[in-house]
């Protein structure tokens, strides 16, 4: 072999090895980027599910709150009397409220697993406040009756937390301050 042939073989071997290294690095980089893209796509899908769940839960709670404010004065009357002294006609809005409350809970059950923990906590506080009213209708007066301000604050807190979770997006923690 001549000197030129030896150099040519060396150059071809060097270039072949460099090509293999570049190809392996490119393959590895491609796999990393594809994994990153798949994770971001999954995070975006989860965020969309959370946003939809927050939106549906907010609609359910808003509908319930409108109904609650419509019967709140009747519940005041109920709180001042014992249920046994009310006629069926007077107590009917209370019974309807309990049915509405149970429907709200049934609709929320399927959404709760999709809601972030912060939203679940705010939802729990809203339900705790409104369940005090169902207790009154059922004749249990030990927890007391919530005021309109307490109910409105529980609703506002829930809506605020839903908004903060949605605004945070899939890649940040929601910034939630105490109301």
C-alpha cells in the first residue's frame, strides 16, 4: 500500500467513525426531544381536563348558589321554627333544596378526581357551609345557620381558586392567597 492509500483509508475510517458518533448522538437527542414533547403533550392534556372539570364544577356550584339564594329566606323561617311545626306547603322549598343539593353532589362526584387539590379544598369548604343549611331543614340545629356573607365568601373562594388554577397553566403552581 502506498502512503496515499494508507492516508485515504485513515481518512475514510475517521469520517466513518465521526459519522457513526454523530448518528448515535442524533438518535439519542431525537429520543430525548420526543420524550420531552410527549411529556408536555400529556401535561397539556391533563391541564385541559382540569380546566374542563373546573369549568363544569363552577357552573354546577353557580347554579346551586342561585337556587340557594332563592330559598334562603324560607330557610330563615325554617331556622326560626322547628320543622314539625311547618306545614307541608311551607316546607316544600326546603325539601326541593335538599333534592337540588343531592343532585349537585351527584354531579360533582365525577369531577372531584379531576380537580386539583386546591380546588377540592375550596369545594369542600363550600359544601361544608351549604350542608349546614341541609342540616337545618332536617331539624339539626347544632351547627347553626350560615349567613349570606359566609355563603358568598365560600362561593367567591371556590371561584377564585378555580381561576388561579386555570391561570397557572400546566407548568406552574397556582398562586393562591387567602381571601
